[in-house]
C-alpha cells in the first residue's frame, strides 16, 4: 500500500466525504480509498473506444442494413 496526499480539497467536498464515510461506518481514509479503487477500475472513454475499434464486426449488419431498418421504422 502507498500513501496519497490530496491538497486543496474544497470544504464542501470534505464534508460530503466525511458524511458518506460515517454513513457506511468507515473511516474517511477507507471510504476515499474504496472510491478511488472504484474509479480506477472503470475504463475511460478512450479505453472503451479502443476496445470497440478492435472488435470484429464482419458478421454484423452493414451500414446500409442499419439505414434501411431505420428508414423502415420511421414509416
């Protein structure tokens, strides 16, 4: 484990974090560490786009198929 210091946290943010930590029966450090862990585990938009670009879509519908289905649904 390592230590992380965060400076210049607005008073309102700190108050909210303390309240949420208390509501979950956790210390502020444990609560913030868990929140950071959740945040770090989610992919960024860039990572999602990269994954989507790597997908093999050769078996899926073509652009023309999608446009035809869209046009038919609007009739």
